[in-house]
C-alpha cells in the first residue's frame, strides 16, 4: 500500500528539530543530501588554484 506524505513548506521545515547531516526541501519533500567526498574538496581546491593564477593582483586590488 502506497502512502502519501504531506507537502512541507520551507517555514514548516525550519521549525523541525535539527538532524545529523544536510537536508533540503525540494517540491515540499525533505531530501537528505549525501556527505561530500574528498574528491569534491580536491576539485574545488584545484579550481580555486586555477582561478587565482588568472588574477592579476595589481589590477584586482579594488576587490
């Protein structure tokens, strides 16, 4: 027998107790997100290094 769950608003989700891990409300349903893997952190770090190498710090000092 299939069950249907009540659609949850973002405001209702904010009132729920905190849980371990990361979750989102997507189309009214709570979706638990998997934890990041080390490969994700490596990719982000490599991308940041590539972007930093392209910035001329003398002209970007106004940031």
